[in-house]
C-alpha cells in the first residue's frame, strides 16, 4: 500500500474504505463511508475529545 496522508481516506476499488486519525496512529476499515465516519467520530470522542468538539 502506498503512503497516504494521516486523516485521509482511501477507496481501494472495492466497496471498502479506510481512514487514519490525524492525531494518532489509529485507523479503521469499513464497508461504507457512513460507517467509517461513525467509527472515526467514536474514536475522536473517546481518545481526542477536544478535537471532537471542534469538528
């Protein structure tokens, strides 16, 4: 896999999307973009509450 910017999301040609956190090494893979956004928001609330409040 090629390097990508933290926080970017990648669609690999299938219906799978991936996203990394801009604040830490967390990343997630999901079947849909809405599911991925939900996972990312949950991560921000739990691990980076100040950043989550700014979004």
